[in-house]
C-alpha cells in the first residue's frame, strides 16, 4: 500500500456505509483517525476493551466507534456495534482506501520472453520475471521483486519491494506479500552420512490461497515431494519460518517469530502467538489457540487454549521433569475425584 490519503466521510455517511446505528451530528466531517486519549474534535476513535472505559471522560474525539455494551456509558457522538474492532477496521478501509496502482512496465524490469504478464499489471524498476511465469490482472510488483520460473501470481496481488517468489510457487488472488519475504526456497532436507550430509532435492511447491497476507522477512519453504500449502485467508506476521510440506488451514493467524518445522499440519481458524515453536510431523486441530512462546511437540487433537514451555535442560533430566509433572497431574485429578465422591456421600 502506498502512502495513504484520507477520504472524507461525514458521521452519517460512515455509519450508513458500515450499516450501523449512530447518534450525533450527521454532518460532522472527520479529518483523521486517532487514539482515544489524543483524538480531537474532528477525529474518529474507537473503544472495545473495558480497561479503557476510564478514558471516556477524558477523550475529545469527535465520535467513537464503541461496543454496544458500553455505549450507554458514553454521552458523546458514537457509532455502536457488537464488534467495534472489526467495524473500526472497516472504517479505516473506507477512510484510507488503498489507491489502485496504475498499469506500468518499467524499462528497467527484466521479463523472460515467454512470461505472461497481463497488460493491467504494474511492474516496477528492477523486477525480474522468470521463464514461463504468469502475472495476472491487477498485480503490483514493486521494485526489486524476483519472480522465478514457472511462478503464478493471482489477480490483484501486491508484492512489496524485495520479495522473492521462487520456482513453481503459486499465489492466489489478492495476496499481499511484504518486503523481503521469501516464498519457495528449498526446504531443510539433508540425509546424514558417515562423513557429512547428502542434500535431498526439494521438488515440491508452495501454494498460497486467496487473500493470504505474509509479513516482512518471513520464509516459506517449498515441499520436499508434496507441496507446502497455505490456505485462503491466512495471515502470517513478520519473521516467521514455515518448513517444507507444512499445511496451514484457512483463516489461521500466526504472530511473529514463530517457527513451524516440516510436515506439520495446522488446522483452520487457529490463532498462534509470537515465538511459538512447532516440532515437525504433528497435527493441530481446527480452532486451536496457542499462547506466545509455547513449545508444541505433539499433536493437539482437540481445540482449546494451550500454553507452556520448560527451559532447556539436559535431555534425560528434561524427560524426567515432564514425566513427574504428568504424574503429579494424574495424582491431583484422582484427589479431586476422591474429594468429590466423599462430598457426595456425606450429603445423602
């Protein structure tokens, strides 16, 4: 997205566009969007979390997007909704729309003779497009992007400066790839020998579904034999490492510095915090939430909220520690069951 310019909306127009109720001066024009405490009389702000309720008496915002739960605690102009954060995001999109890139092909771009580039695409300075690549309508490749041979970039996708999409990768429509991400590098595959390692050729691909967004400096490795697959609507933060043959289900979100080892399968609509580490060849159930800095070393077959990491120890000591914790958990469960039974029997 290029530098953003505010599109002016009145309070009434914005509420109508969001299809939400409002109160206040329908003709109020917003100059900007600002945080609750610093917003001025011609600026829009929002409130969702109860911990910010004390700021309602201090804000000078022209209007708020606010939770329906708290709207009666605020007397000023407001748009209210059951999900103010999502409504605020939609308001931001309306007020600060992304400007469509004008079609252009830089004379400094290097495009293979057999590459197919739609005339509506924007190809900026020093972009390289390899043999047999396909660039669909409305794609925007910013300066220094490298598109490898056989790559396909879906319509209206936007690749920021320095992105590398390597051989055979396929991106769906409306993908956003931020600067210096690398999609389709070799997976980490080596066979140990008596004197070193034999490299295992990585012959799979990376496939991204529609509407995937990838953060800056994230790396997604190509599959060894099968493909690495990122489902539609997945959002991945900066500095995430995704190993070969990983599969991530639709609408999962992953925060920064997470590392996912090869052949892990993560379900749909999962939410994964920062710096989570996944062992390889495990499966995570749909809808699972994992707290930041957790170490996931085994399958999670039932959705829930998971957290926990034990500092590194010598491996035999670490295994004893985990075994003792598991035994303690079993003892506590039995004690709770015994206590419950005793209570029941005494009441009859």
